[in-house]
């Protein structure tokens, strides 16, 4: 939808309007927001489309799709016209009375969510619903008598069109409700309908190789999987033939089981991505597929889509073959075990892990001449039996992670070479404004750099100085913040961060719809089925745009859940003091806990302090509903 509304600014011909956008176009015409001129539709002056944000005080801020607007447009509460946070709306500009442009919502073009989550709260003598996202209260379509029978803090899912109660999902005071809140706030679902489950179960548990005589039989090759110790689905397996210098990257052949426009496909397309909580995963596919017939379990025949990549003595890729195959993973390794093998603490049972690591290390060194190596840490959270926060830790990539990553990168690049249009993973170079902000932040930390047009070279200089000072991880966080976000696109635009001219996502079809779509395109290419290939490309631009949005949503669900756990933890520790560092200081100062518990965000309000300054903060309040922690700095720590 965003793509269509953006195109209206320059004009859209009737044949360019996708079927999914035709109803929106009719509505815009009925509102006289669009005109038809010389076979093209244009958005009329005075109207603007965009995505709506709503602050805690009820004021709306519209992020316009029209790039001529340099800042968000204010929409006063009285002009929201019953629209909700995250909705895509059509707004009419109001006469400019102040420096900031304002508008009023004319129509909601797309609901962000069909439902919202509220908790019951007595305000005066009336029970109202308080929105967990915006903290705004509103009347509910239920009798006060029935509402007063509910325990205070009852969590309700309500319809955004009519405020009617759809479902009771728990209580705000119960930690076990956090998962349901985070999913419901973003309109996500852990359950699959009966049609999807029945379709998944129908595939059974075992693969009969005799049914696939046309496939390459690779069952004799000693493939293995390398995953986290608690992984439930295994979508990639690797093998290295040291003599022939051939790397095999075998990926679960999900497209064999999920056909376009089937019930499972429709659900997977809606979900887009699996969501990962600390205690469980919410899969994109029914578990009978994701954790069973599609999963490359050890000692079990499985269908795979496999790249065989041949590398010469100069470590150059000289051949890339794509095979529809049958494999048997002969060993399931976890990352810790592979690290022990690489350190010489465990025997290399596979026999090829050490030689493969030596090769991929050389490939990585060569790649990083044109790419970046960020030392990132991923926050991991552990919960107790009651759903409360038990502990946190930062997980750093190790040699085993790098070995797997470099194999996956080879396959992703090989896949990208095979399509001219389809699904690419694009990453643009940073904007000048963001680089200037980065240099200002670095200047405040004592790093003196001037802008260079060769951004990649500038970043490497910054990282080299950070290495010398000993704060590389902190500086890498600032550099990453200055980068654009990677997105999916139908046309190849290259990947700046990885240093690739062409790049896509091939290796995770169990948990990413982008990869599943790519597999279908590649199979059509292999079979020279141009008709099916072109069929798959219908509305591919809109599919890619939607996937980028769904990816961000999946991340937001996971972060929202963790923020709720942090807020519950902080609620019990108001008045206590903890070590932290300043992670943001532009519009509002935010500290990140760096104590026994790590990673929680603490909002400090209007407080002026240098970025990365180590501080001691006192927790002053915590809001479990909005998942926010508030505090104040009681001491700066000099290093």
C-alpha cells in the first residue's frame, strides 16, 4: 500500500494499480482526494498519506509518504477521527498557523491492527479500558455492571472499529500474560487454524526417497547442522569436501510442501517471519512442518535445496551448482561444540570442520576488504517458572557462528546471481546527515574525524582507533545506528554493509517468507518455467515492501516482550540504584542498565549528558502496561 500511495504523488496509470489497491483508489476518488488526468491518477494538493503515531497525551504525528515534508505533521486529538496508532491514513492539511504543519484525518486507509489491547481501570466511578500502547483511556462496549465483575487490570482485546470486547487475554499483573500482550499489540498469533494444521499433518513425518527419483541423492555425504543448543528447527546443513574444494550448503526445501496460495502459504505470507521470545518461538509455519518434515533432523532423510560451491586454490569461487536434493544430516552440532573442536578440545567427528573453517576464514578476510566487521552482542534473557526475569547476558559471535555465517553468505550471493528480478536483500550507503551526527557523537567522545566520501574507508579508520582505545563494541553500536536499515526489494541495489554487489536471502525458508518466495523463483528458473516465474513476480514489489515491514514488526514484538519483563523487574526495585551507560541523548536521554541485569532502557527525560557516559541511575518509576522504566542519574562515573 505504501508503494501505491507514494506513486500517486507522481501519477499512476490504471494498469499499474494492483488489484489489492483498487478499493483504496475508489475511496480516494469518492473523497475527491485523487484526480484523473491523461490516464493517470494523482493525489490532489492539500492531501497527504502516511503512517500515524500517537503520543501518550493523545496528540497524533503523521509520518508522511511525501518526502517534501521534512518533519512529521501534527494531528490534534480532536482531528484523529477515531484512527489508531500505526494506521495508514489520508489526512487533509489545515491552514498553516504555526511553524509546524497540522492536518486532520479524513479516512483510515489501512488499520495497523484490527484490535487493540486494553486493561480495565476504575477512573472515578467508571471502568474504562486503558490502551497498553498509548496509555489513553476509552469507554468499552460492555455494561458497567459486567465490567465491575472483572478483576482490576483485566486484559481485553477490543475491536478498533467498534470498541467491542473480542477476547479476555489475562491480567496486567500476571507475568505470564506478557507473551499474549506482545503478540496481540502487534496483531500476531501463536495458533494456526485447523485448515493449516490439517494440511501440515497430511505430509507425515518421513520422506520416502523412492518418490523423488529426479532429485540428486546426497545421502552418503556427511552433512551436519550447527545451531544454538535449544534450537527446534534446523533449516541449514553443511558439508565440505576438502579434496574437491566443494562446499555444500543444503537448505530445507520448504517450497516442496508449501505451495503458492495454499492455506499455509496465505498464513505464512501474513506472518512473514518467525518471532523469537526468550522462552519459545512463534513459528511462521505450523510446527509439523517447521519442527518436523521440513527440519533437517539428524539421521533422517530430508528434501533440500542445495548449493554446491567450488572454490579454487586462490580461494575464488569458480562454480555454483543448484540442486534439488535428498540429504541425511549425520550429526547435530551446537555452536559450543564446534568452538571446542576449533580450539582442539573436542575431536572433529565430521572430519572437515577445521579445514572448512580455515577456508572460510580466508574468504572472510578477503570479503572484509570491502565490507564491515561489527562486533555486536545480542542480549539474551532467561525467565523463571513464573514468567519473571531471572537473568540476562550478552551473547557474542564466536568462530563457530562465523563459520556458519560465511557458508550462508556464499549461498545467498550465489542465489542472487541467478535472478534479475525477484527478492533481493538491499542495504544502501548511509545518509550524509546520519554520518555527520555520528562524527559529532564521536567528537564528544574524543574521536576526531572529518567526513570522507569513501564511507567504508572512514568506518574502518574509526574502528581502528576504537580498537586502539579499547571500546570497539561501544563505537560499533554508534556506527550501526548511523547505517540505513537493510530492506527487501524486487530489484537488486547491492548490500553496502556486507560489501556485495548482489545479495539475497536463501538460507532460512522455515522462518522467513522472503526465502520461501526466492526458492520458488529459483526452481522456476531451474525448470525453465518462464510462465510460472513471471506468475510468481506478480505484485512482487508490494510483497517485498510488505516483507520489510513485517520483519520490523517481528523485531518489535520480541523487543516489546523483553521491555515488559524489564518493566516488571524494575517495578519491584523503585528507589534502588544500578550501573548504566547513556545509550541515547538526542531528543531524550536514555540509559541502558549495565549491572547484574543488563540491557534494560531507562528513560531519564530532559537530562544533558555525553553519549556512552557511565552513570549510576536510580529507578523512580516503571509502567508495566507501556513497558517503560523511568529513572534519574545520581552519579556520573569517571573512567
